[in-house]
C-alpha cells in the first residue's frame, strides 16, 4: 500500500514540463511575497501587548476570521496532497476532503462558542481554568508544540516537492536550500506581524486559493463540455486502476488491516480539526461568541467550495496528465495540481498556481509557529515559570524567540520528510491533536467532575500512545515509503493510530478523574466555568485585562 512516495526518474520532456518557466514561476511568487511582507509590516503596529500579538486584540469580524480559518487549514495538504491523492488513488483520496469538511461541524456544535467564552489566548487557558495551573499548562504547551511540529513537517515537505517541480531540482541539497528560504520568510511573518499580520496573510492567501481552484475547475470542465462523466471516463482510461479509480479500495482496499487503517484515518480527520492548536487560537481573534460561530460557518462554506474543486482538479489531472506521469514527476503525488495547471494554461498558469501553493505553505506554517510560540510563552513562561507575574513585553519577547526556534526545527523536519504525501503527514498531526486535546477539551467543558489528574492523564496518555504507535508503524520504518529507509523495527500494523490512541485518551481521562478526589474549591470553579462558557460573562473583561501591561 503506497503512501505518497518520492519521484523517480523522468524523461527530458517531462522534466521540462515539470519546471515550466522558472523565471515566471519565481517572479509570480516573488510578487506575492513582497505584497504580503508589506501587509505584515503595515499590520505590525501595537504588537507590544499579549492581546495584540496573540489575538490581534479580538478585532476581526466573523467573516474575516472565517476566511482566515479556512486559510489556516487549507494547507499544502489540501491543495497539493488531496489533489494528488485523488489523481492517483481516486475515490479513496477524496475521502480526505469529506472527512475534513464534516469535521467543522464538531467545531461549530461543540467547541467554538464555549472555547471563546472560557479562554483568552490558548487552549491551555480552557484546560487549566478549574485545574492546577502549572502542571496542566505545561502539558497543554507540550501537546501544542508536538502537534505543531508534525503539522509543519507536512507543509515544509510540500514546499520541497513544489520547488522540485518548479525548478527541476532533483538533488536533496538544492531542495533543502529552498526549504530554508521558505522557512525564513515564514519566521519573518510571525516575528513582525504577530496574529494581526498573520491573519491578513491568511485572508489574502485563502482568497487567492479559492479563486484559483474555482477558475481552474470551471476551465477544466469546459474542456469536457461541462460533463463530469466525460472527465471521469477519460480519467479511468489514463489510470492503472481503470474503473477502480471511481470506487473504493484504490488506497485502502488491501484487506482487514487496510480497512482498519481507513477507519482510523476517518476518526483522525473528523475529530482532529477541532483539536488543532492553531485553529482553536483563531477563536480569540473575534470580539464575542456570536462572531466565533460565524467564523466556523464562513470557514465551512469556503471549505465546501474548495474541496468540491479538488475533486474536479484531481480527476482532471488523471485525465489530462496521467497517473503514471504524476507518480514519477519531482514531488510525486504532490505534483498533480501544478502539472495540470501547466497542461491547461502553460507556464503563466503554472506560475500562478505555484505562487498560491507557496502562499499556502508560508501562511499555514506562520499560523502554526505563532500558536506554538504563544503556547510556550503564555502557558509555560508566563504562568508556569513566572507564576502569572510575567511582564507583558517580556512575554512577547519570549514568544518571538520561541517562534525563531520552532521555525528552525520545522525547516530541519521538512528537509527530513521531503517527498512524503503531505495530506498523509497532516493526518498524523490530526491524530495527535485528537488523541491529546479532544478528550481533555470536551471533558473540561462538559464534565463537572473532571479534575487535574484526569486532565494530565488524558493529555499525556493520548499524546504518548499516539507517538509510540506512530514510531512503531510503517510510517517510520519497514515500508518502501517509510521516512527511515533500509530498516524495519515496526510492530504496529496501522499507519494511522487514531483507532487506538483516541479512545485510549478518553479512557485515561476517565480513569484519572474517578481515582482522584474532588474538592469544594474545584466544584465552585466548575460552576463558574459553566456559567462563563454558556453566557460569555467575564470573557471580554479577561481579554481587556490581558491587554494592559503588568
């Protein structure tokens, strides 16, 4: 069962096709970088307080934040990975789109409003609201850093594959240099712009991405007389799967293990989004819970338009480019959308699509870096090390230093993971998020007896089990597409451990809670949290107090 894969050898014609016109490609990308750097610079004023740096002062509307939310999640995994997965694997590749679209209902119905009312800047605020602050905030920060790192691996791997396609760079050292440059630009976004600058970059990027995929889909359908059946028929003729491209089993049809892998993947996709730290952090950029709900509605509609377009683009790439050509292009499956753009619009359209893909990678990694740095500085530095007495300017300074460190780690990890299917890598990050954060957030919001021991057991139990199972799976060793080549130390058969680690985190949280004794103070804090979560009383006051230097 293949999971992405590195591009093999290419003919000279294919190499030329893949690269298109490097001058045009880089020029279009350069224009985007210059524009967004200017936007970030203009938005950077007032980032000397935690409320402005972490949450843009809560000044964005639901519509603006919803578009930015979609920009945060419509990453290289969605644009490059899912298009490639559909082009090569067909129906099974489209399951990623379905899972990620349905997942936003969990956010809308269970998370967005209550989280906005209860916290201030990070998910650690919610988890620690009625618990012992120091151990719970430390656990939340560790979870955020690990999840963000895994998510960044996917984005930086996508950057490497895209560069390989655009510039026809085959050697690993050349791709590593470009990944480094992309990472440095991303770090600049976070250091200078904070949440406000990053949000505006997300809005610009999401608008460009949605416009691009919609126009490409319309133009592509026009080539087939606006007949989806005609497009799919030609796709089956250009795929080794034949008619199997349109039915289940092209990726997850190899027996019981493969089918269990699919169930595990589905759990991770649907439950992971509502637990992602950089997505949860966005709910604090709006002024109230109503705007938080509107954010999710706007984001869901943006996702619907985008993922419907990926279905057309994926099958269109199979029909016009061919599955074998996509597999063996630089970047492997991740090259489907750029190769299709070159086929239907030449070097100019390839340059535009590539610029959008670069923008996607830069903006998403910037959001991840900001979430990771905010969690460390706010949860660990300000509330664990300084016990809530940190100076605001010092906290922001620590956040910027953390962003620099996290960014460099992401660059190193992206170089290591270069060549993997980015949609698959993101599914691992989602599995980690659902395993460590979902049970803790839901228990905190809805279970009055939940306590500190239950919180720590659910976070560390889910996170630890997921990491152990990933390290013991074919993702790391024992398969042709494993990250570590030439060795085999795996014993867990599934490539996505969500089927085991997500329920395990709920069990750990339950057992930790029932084996600990609750106190009267805990019961009082639980009642206070319930009132605040449902009404929003005190939420605006907390945000305002946080904006004042201490």
